């Protein structure tokens, strides 16, 4: 495994999220990269936490995707419809399952990965918890979004990746007195 591949992935990731490079290099080396016949390889547990007064951000590098297998990994037709049903936000509790499924179902993202000059893509998850205080009222808003570091792409393609990350962000707030969360809807593009 080349350190250049790892450095490319980490430098691409650092453009989106500031990470502890030494720790992430160790995780990538220990977990290894996907083999030629593997679609992705999950990484060992890693979590980096950054706390401020009213904000807690947690980043976890989750998996390394083999870009050369993107065409074989994409979901189309009946398989896509079935996976959309199974991995719907209403009953799937693990955001990682939702993110990976949405990635596999997105023709734009799968075409981008397949055409990428880089061999691998790093998939991570950023979870941000913000406490909003208005007088005596406190409300905690939880944002979870995928972070996709595709090395070797230009700014135009990076905008496609950023749009996918934003579109797949999950925003929730806890319902007072209950162990449930309420989904916060974001205004559609063009709404103010």
C-alpha cells in the first residue's frame, strides 16, 4: 500500500474536515485498502471529537471505496427500488446504511467515482450537535452528514460531491420527554 494514496485521501479529506492525520494514517494502514475484487473495506473504530461551548462535532472515517468497482457496485432498476424501500429514513436507524445506499443509488456519484483518477475514495460521517439557547429554552439540534473524499477530481466535480453530501444530511431534534427524534426539514433550493 502506497503512502501517496493515503496522503492523497487525507489531504482531500482535510479540505472538508480537519482531522488528526497521524491517527487516520494508522487506521488506514491497519485496516488496509480494498482488494481488486472488493467494493469497499470498513475501517476500524475511530472517532475524533471537537468540543466548543455549545457545539460538539464528531468525525469518523468509516470505509474506503474501490473506485474501479463502482460500475459493479451501483444499484439500478429493481434492485435500486427495493433498496430504497428497505433503507428508507423512516425505519432505518443507522445513518451509515442510508448514506451508503444513497451513494450506490446515485447515478451521478457512481459515475463520478468510476471516472475518478484516484483509485480509492474515503467515506466518513460527520455528526454535529448544536445546543441552541433562547432565553430559558434549550434545544439540541443534531446534524449527521456523509463526508466523501474523492481524490483527483476538479472543482466542478467537487461541487457534485458537496451537493450530494448536503442533500443527504439528516437533521433532527429530540422530542421533549420522549426517546424519539423529530426530523427537521430543510427549505427546498430556491426557498428563503
